[in-house]
C-alpha cells in the first residue's frame, strides 16, 4: 500500500455514520480499519483520508464544537454523476451545486463539474470532475 505525503485525519463523532457518507454516498472504499479504536483509512482514486472517532483511541485535546471549521477538501472523482445521484437518493443536503466552473491556473483555464457538501461532522467536501 502506498501512503500519500499528506493524509488528512478527520476527527469524527460516529464512525459508522461517517462511513455511510464517505463510502456509501461519495464512493470511497475502506483500505483498512481498526474498529476497536474507531478508526478507518479510506481511499478514492489517489485520495486518502483517515477517519478517527473522537474519544476512542488517542486524544489530542478537547473536541471543538464545529469540527469542520473552515476546511474545504477538493476531491477529484471519476464518477461525478454517480455521487450526485447517490446524494440525491439519500436526500443529502448540498451546500452548492452541482455546477460547472472554470478557474484560472498557471497552466491556463481549467473547467470542472463540482458540488459542495458537508459530511456528518461539518467538514466541507467538494467532489469535482474535470471537463
């Protein structure tokens, strides 16, 4: 297994609820887990996340009220339409989109289809597919 140089570890309140969102709705798969610690390592394409239940295993401080804060995770996906369909079927509220946007980059303009959705703990996720 290859590990990215930067892998966000999200503190979550309920691992099962978070896995329903990340695996069931977004399309991640569980690479490995440690259920006795409330931990799961999930992957989607080249993206990797660690989900760690707050209060189980190790603790690094007090639990903040708003876990998501101002974090926004952009996630490149191959099946954008599948994510849109699963979120709609689950009646999961979207923050914004789906939409098509173009962004200026050092290599020219880049187009993408995207949406903004909050996970069960308030982390903002922006799945996108290049166009």
